[in-house]
C-alpha cells in the first residue's frame, strides 16, 4: 500500500474556500514527511490529542483544515512506521496515542473510523488495537469498587 511513500494518497485537499489545490498533492511534500519517522510520530501524537478536543467541530472550516492535516500526518505516519516495524523507539508515544484513542466515545470513534479508513483498519487489526483495548479493560478494572 505504501509503495515508495510518495503520492499514494489520492484524495484532493484544499487549503481554503476558493478550492485552491493544496501543497499536500506535491510529491516533495511527502518526501519531507518521510525524512524522520520519530518526528512524524511526535507530530501525529500532538495532532491526535488535538483531535480529541476538536471532534465536536468537524463541520467548521477550521475543522476541515484540521482534518486535512490529520489525514496527511496520521495516515502517512501509520503506514510508514507500522510497515517498517520499527516500533521500539516509538513505544512510549504509542502508549500516549492509545490513551487518547480510548478516550473517544463511540460516536467519536465511528467518526474517526469513517474519516480515516486506512488508519482505522491498521488500528483495528494490529498490536496497537490490542494495546488500546487492553488499556480500556485495565482502566475499567481499576475503577471497580
């Protein structure tokens, strides 16, 4: 799916209401994204944290721009990191990401899955999914009387 990491996302994004094609369509943008996977993962973690705060504003212009940023950073990062299987360096950040993901309610998770299907597929089918939902069970067990 990732190929050489350049230009595989085919969705057209727009930077403003005038429907000007975004720089995210240019291959050199993807080249820059793939230069340092740890920095990408840190950017993804920050963006996911912002997503949990902004989920209720999906239909505003600000949220559409945020969705564009989220799509590019998260999908590129997940495919790059999980396909390269270089997970040791990012395990602490995966834990933070899991904690943010499990805080989303059912409606928010459904929106997330619909908005980012490739990434949702990765999350539901792999070690991240198992970690996230193990975290939910542990949290629920700790809250029992």
